[in-house]
């Protein structure tokens, strides 16, 4: 007796599961109300219209209110839209797009790397600090502040500072107990969420598109600066002229000065010029290239802090390394109202910086140019509170300016009417920030 197998039964393959509808088609989200709020936001903040309409809304029940990711998607809770008036929704639209325009996700990532802040509590602090940067001046003049908006006053802080500054000034505690719900998304603190669609998801903007949106917004602010808050004007200025790494700029300026014509060159008869053959009876000298000599004048007046003097010493050593100048050809001269001794550079930590009085770097220029052998390049590190030589120095000059942030135009403790002159026009000036 043989076992027989049952005859195969023809079965139609099971149909694939129906794809879930895109989250933005969620019928519970009141898109009419949401879009009306965005239109109101664009009308009262026309310079942000390009950015507001670049945001793509995505319905999500996982977000508490509204949140953004770094790819310019805006995740919206349907229940939040239902219970929030249109005028307040307009304020939330502006708030969320501000996170993206100000690159809070990228800045939070940098702060996390630099300060070792990686926990969820740290990211919450970044979100709160970013909200403080936005909310101190974004509302009013037709834009209603949403309920529960975080402001610097709520934490006992002052207005007008950046996220990085606020982050240093508070910790999670009693004043932030009511903010544990806060979540503006990965676009605010850089940490991806479970609801993020990611770089390959639908309706995200590419890096080029994001840059184009920022540039268009900056153009709009620059065209009518009187209609925008100071923080947005500052942002637009940086968008057009992003800050440069000053150490690289200082090194490039010194490198350019030392390699330019006349720098580190001299004539010698030890090897006659090949052109002597064309002038019978005469011996022409040849141009010999020698290592350039650099003299660094450091402002040691009372207006320069100890931290800045320490930074100046480090820059002296960096100049010698980065420019390729022999350390024995670099001299350092400290100067306040009087020039001191020019010290050869052995190591930065061994250079004595003497001073602490008033400032007159003209004596430093004169002393440096009398140094034997004469320098080919003069590097001046100062806060700029000094008179400058009226004559052009006999060598190339690079000026590194320490920052001075003062409200008034008075820069002198002794003379309230004193305003420092700008460095000489022929000098290459680098702002040290």
C-alpha cells in the first residue's frame, strides 16, 4: 500500500497589504485651519513667507503640539490644531520655522560634541535655550504669543542672547519642571525622533533647497531692515556674510605678507646676476630669497584682559608654526604706552608680557622698525584702543583685533569723548573672535 500525496490545490496568492495612507492625509487634521494660520503668519511676517510655505505639514499623533525636522517637515498633532485659535497657531508656525532658519539642529550638534552633552535632559535644555533665543522678540505686532511659550524671563534670564549663551546659564530644576512636555523636534535640538521620516522620506528639502530658502529670507530682511527685530537683522547679516575662522584668516594674512614682493628678499654680490653679461664692465647683484623676519607687537595695556594676553601668546607660537618662519626669526615686543624689549621667540610660555598702563602702539611700531635686523612683516595684536602711526610702516603690516562689545561709543575709561581710530588702511585687519 502506497501513501498518496494530496493533490495540490490552486490558490491565488494573497494580495499584498494595502499601504498605509500617508500621514499628511489624516482626515482628523484640520488642514484648512492649519493653512489659514500659516497664511496669517505670512501676512504679519512677510519676510518669513518663503520659509513658511517651504515647510511641509505632516499629521502625527506622536508630537505634543508642532515639531520640525532638519529636512523642513512640520509634524502637527491634530488635537493641538483643534483646540488652538488660528492666531496662536500662526505664532507656532513662525516659532517652528525659526528653529530651522537659525540652524538650531546644526548648532545643537556642535554644542553636544564640544561640551559632551548627549543625554535626553541635555537635549531638552538645548530646546529650551533655542526657544529663549527665538521667543524674546518674535511675537507682538500682529503675531500672538502661543500659550506656554518659553521666554528668557521665565528662567530669570535677559533678552537678546543666543542659544549657546542661554545654555550656560540654567540647568533643569524648579523653573523648568513645567517644560518636560516641550518637544520642537529634531529641527530644534538635532536629536532624531521616532516620528521623523528621515533624509529619504517624502517631501523633505535637499541641502541646496534649504540654503536657497535661507538666502531668500535673508534677502527679504536686508531689503527692509527697519521692519524686522534686531535678532533677525543679525541673522540675515550672518547669512550673507558667514563668520570665518579667524585663526585661518590670521595665518593666511601673515603668510601672504611674508610671501609678497619685498618680503624676505635682498640683493647680494656673492652670486652676480645673469644679466651682468648684457652690461659689459658692470657686475649686477642677484636677488637672494631669505627666510622672512616677523616682529609681533602685543598690546599689554590695561584694557586687554589676561585671557586675551594668553590668547596672544598662543597666536605668536601659531604664527611661527603655520607660516613656516624660523622661530629664531620671530621677535615679540610687548607695548602699552611704552615699548619694551623685543624678545626672540624660543617658546610662547617663556615670553614676558610687561605693561598694564595706557595704550599708544605708535611707540611699538617705532621700536619694532628699529629692531636689527629690520622685520619684513609686522604683526600687531591689540584691542584697537590706541592711536595709530600717521605714516605707512616700512614693512607689511597685519593687525589682529580683539573684540570690544560696548553699548556706547566711549571706549576710554579716562576720556568719555574718546573714540579710537581705525587701523591704518594699508594694514591687513583680522577680527579675532
